[in-house]
């Protein structure tokens, strides 16, 4: 299970009552890459292999799923990974593409519908990789970057030539933008806002950046998106 129940006292200006809240579990995992300790990550306890694959991809340790020879999760919360260079070039995404605001609104609505853990706990972040027509990979986690890496780990196993945009429920900072830059995607959509450094990196990388995509409204921060 990804959550645990806890009895709490809900207090309002009118009364107090007992109720059960759902708290998200979190854990620490260590990545051992080619027999050498690499890093420690914190995450919600699901899709841990996808998290590790996504992390290795967005940090430049691998390019493709075929680069991974073996990946195993030990009882000590260690993920052991053996890799090799596949010799394939990295996925570059589309060179250019246009999308309508209606398509973005539809995708963000689907994105919200998939956030079941958030609806249960109200604290998790969501991330997705999508084409103009459908969400191709989706994950939730208590940490923004772990949600991103889990999504990338899913997508990495069957990357689609239609992959075009990344969607996040949280802020877009420079750390997140650097990870997204490795994926060759051309559009980042957030329900909140980017930082100045993330905006500058998007401009340098010619990545379209959309913020405050909620309901049927959005803010377009960069000029690299052809809206239909």
C-alpha cells in the first residue's frame, strides 16, 4: 500500500471531530551503478525501478532502455544496476509541432483525473509525458523530481515518436528543466509557474513553456510554440 491511515482531530470554528486521514508513505533507496554507489533518492514506495531508470536517463548515465543490462531491488532498499552503452543516439523528439489550446486543456484535464493518490492524500505531485492526443506515461510521488523520473522510466521502456510534451503539477525550476532538456521534448506544461532560471534555460534550449494551465486558461512564457 502507498498510504497509511491515521486518526486525527479535525478542528473548525464550530466543532471538533475525529476522522481518519491518509498519509503517504515515503522511503529512501540507494542506487548502486555498476557496483559503485551513485546516489540516494527519496520517493513514495511504488514504481521504484522506473524511478531509477528515469533518474539514470535524466542525469545522462543512460540514453535508452537497452543500455540497462540488469536492474534488481534488494531487501536493503538498494537498486543495483548494470549498464552498457547501446551505441544508439538519444531520442530527440519532434523538431517542431503545433498544438491548440484546446488540446492542452484536454490533456491537463486527463492529467488531473489520473491523480488518484493526490485525491486521497492532497500532497503528492504528478508528472506525465504526452503526445498532442494522449498521455503516454504518468506517475505520482510525494517528491516532484521523483514523479518526473518515474514517468521517464515508464516512457523509456517504449518511447513513442509522438512524444511531444511534459506535464507537471508543480513548479518548474532549473533542476527540473535540466532533466526535461535531456528528453528532447518541445513543450513543458505546469499547473503553477516557472522560476527565472527555468525560464532562461527554456529560452536557451528553445523549449516552449506554459504555466498556470488550469481549467481553460494558461500562460505562455516562451515564443517557441505554434498555437493552432
